[in-house]
């Protein structure tokens, strides 16, 4: 176990992921946790994250210097690097040069931390203060224009750090730096693999559920599918999955759940066709939040009714359903401040929001995992690639990708256009480079076009391909022109009501990923 101490920067989750990419299990703890409590967890190493403030600022979060004499290897990044320097007797000062963004760094002596890394490379910086003198016993490994001491290590005490952010994509060789610390300096063994996770989780689920029965709602997304497949492996047909088809899914997705998922896992599935009910509830509504509320409300009602049915059927056989499976991921757990074992239920952005009088115990086999790990577990369990590698999809589905009110006709138009965009993205081999690729129908807008000899008066669609690490921020994806061209030609040729294809080139912020 490696602990990532969060100093309030947005980078802690990314650091925890990078540690796991080095095949070492990591967890995030707040900087307010007493050092004794951190040590009680028996960590093999501790990583101090960056933070928003100067170590000299009033109320700046500190760290008990006892951390550095406890014999546990510690790595500091950015703010964490400065804290380490200060606590061990070095000097940190605002030397007048601020460094933000890509910065050239010069390796003066590679040591163990920067071994085999090019002498000149570029890293991502964000700091005002600098370490101007390294503490005694540390060797200085690198410098930049604004940081006389940009990296150091003390192999004796197994302490090391860098002024930059090795966890971000823009830092060259960042993963190598972190891996050197973990494997070579701290001596952590790379044993965190998906095979181990599957085995551990199956055992844990069997222990928790015993000979009880469980129920799981499937959304069509990867999280609930992997959670269900794991539980199925653990307890077999004592799990029943419920799938509510609200009619707002993309082309072929309901079939994938009903056919391919069932075939590859053998789960028993209870399908509710609620398409008509959702259309009626949404009739004439164009306000985005109103749509979300209606979809969320209807979903809970339909799901509860299905749940009651499943529970009732079990009762007839003298059985009780006490467990509810949820695909909660580690980022949700961290964001809601939950530690191990706490059952926080996230209602925001979760259309399956649970009723307050929840009577089930939660089974959350993905609580310690990041999304990319969940996909690997899904592969390990033999789920279809279409489900495992599916892009994130909002609970309210296509309902919030139709600008205007939702009707069956509009859904069908959008489904056709969306299917073409997805197909061409896959054909170009770009699925895994793109975070999400919403296609948005501007249903209340019409524009003039010409097709054949005739004038058309149709609707525009907007392509919204984005890249992102976690959906908090995003950039518009630079899709190759020929891919965009094929998508545009095919949509205007094959989807009769659409006569114009546009592309959204707004990052987030200021835009959001979805249009509603
Ligand atoms: P935005 O549009 O806020 O989206 O940049 C961020 C991420 O959240 C998804 N999203 C939702 N997911 N219910 C959900 O379950 C919602 O109401 C909802 N709205 C947005 C969106 O697809 C993106 O991944």
C-alpha cells in the first residue's frame, strides 16, 4: 500500500492512478490525517501531492516532520517537495521567478530517481516559491530557470522529490520518475494486477453476501456491467439484474445488454420496457434540468417497481433479497469524503439515485478502482469489448442531447446520426483516444440546404468529440479531417432529416461536455 497525501490540489487522484500504473496499490488520505494514523496503515511508501498554496502562507497546510523520520520512504511533488525540503532543514523562498506550464528542466546528476532520463526534457510546473537550498544529506539532481533545486534524493533515508508534477501527461518521463521512486528507492514490488483484484473481490463478495440474494441495476455502462459480472461470478444465480429500457439509449445498446451481456456472463436478467412511459413523461419538456428531474424520477419509480417484483418472486420461494449491487468507483468514494467501508450514496449525476428508505445492504465491488482498472477487470471477466470500452454515457441518455423537447422521431434521428459517428470513429481506430463523442441534435433549429435538385429545410447536428482524463476538464478532440468528412457525408446522406453537420471546438471550461 502506498498512501497519497492530498494537500487539496486536484492532482491526488491522478497521482494515485499513476502509482497503480506502476502496479502498486494506492489510496488517498487527507493531509489532516495524523501521521500516526497514516503509519498505522502500514504503508510501503508515502507520496505528498502538490497543493494550492505557498508553504509560508498563513494557514498553509503542513505536515508533521515525524513523517520524515519514521523510516517510511516519502516522495514529494511540487508543494509536497517544498514541505519535505523545509521539514528536513533545507530552504524554501519566493525567489521572484514563477514557473507555470511547460518548463525545460536540466538533469545535473541523475542519481536513482532520474536515471536514464534525458538530461534536457520538459515538465509541467506550477509554483511561486522555490527550494533554494537542499537539506543536508540530499543530493540535488536537477535545476530549472526558476528552481535551483528542482529534484533531490536521499537514498539513505529513502526520501526524494521533484518540484514539478510528474503525474500530469505534459511532464515528459513523469511515469518513469514515479516508478523509479516506487520500485528502486522505496522497494515496492509491482504486484497490483487485475487477476488479483478479481480473485480478491470474488472472495470478498462471497463473504459479504453469504447465501443471501442480491439485485443489481444495469445501465448499459461499463461500471454496472462489471460490478454485476463480478457478483455473478461470486454468487451465481442468486443475483438478479434489472435493466430498465427508458428508450433514451443509443442504437443497439439495449440489445447489447439483453443479448451479449447475458450471453457472456450468464446473469439472469429482468428487463422492463418503459420507453412509452418515459416519452409520455417527457412530452413537451425542453428545459434541461426539468428533463433530468423527470428522467431521474421516472427511473426510480420504474426501478423500484421492478425491484419489488424481483423481491416478491424471491419471497414466494421463501427467499429474501438483502443486497443491492452498485458500480460505485473510487473517485466517487474520494469525492464524497468516504473512507473504507462507508456507504455513501451519490445522488448527483446518478440517475439510479436511491430512495431514502433504502432497505438493502450495498455491495460495491469497484469501490477501490479507477475507471481504467474497471475496464481491465471487465476484460478479465470476458465481457464484450463494446461494453468494456464503451465511452461514458450520461444517465439521462439522449434525452439531454436533443436540444428541444424529446419525441420518438427525434430520438430516432439522433440515434441514426450518433450510430454513424460512432461507427466511423471505431473504423478509424480512435475509440480509445477519445473520452466521449456526443452527437447533439438541434431539434428546434432548422436551416436551408440543397440536396439533389431540391431545397431542404432540415436540422443541424453537432459533433462533440472530446479528450479528457476525468470529465472535470476536457479539450475538443482534433479528429482527422478525413474522419470528420466521412461522418458528415454519411450523416447528411443517410439521415434524411439532417442537412448540416457542425463540430464543437470549445474546451471545458468554459463549455461543458454535454450541451444540456
Ligand atoms: P458535463 O456536461 O457536465 O459532463 O461536462 C461531465 C460528465 O458527466 C456526464 N453527465 C451526466 N451523467 N447524469 C449522468 O449520469 C447526468 O445528468 C449527466 N450530465 C452529464 C457527461 O456525459 C460527462 O461524462
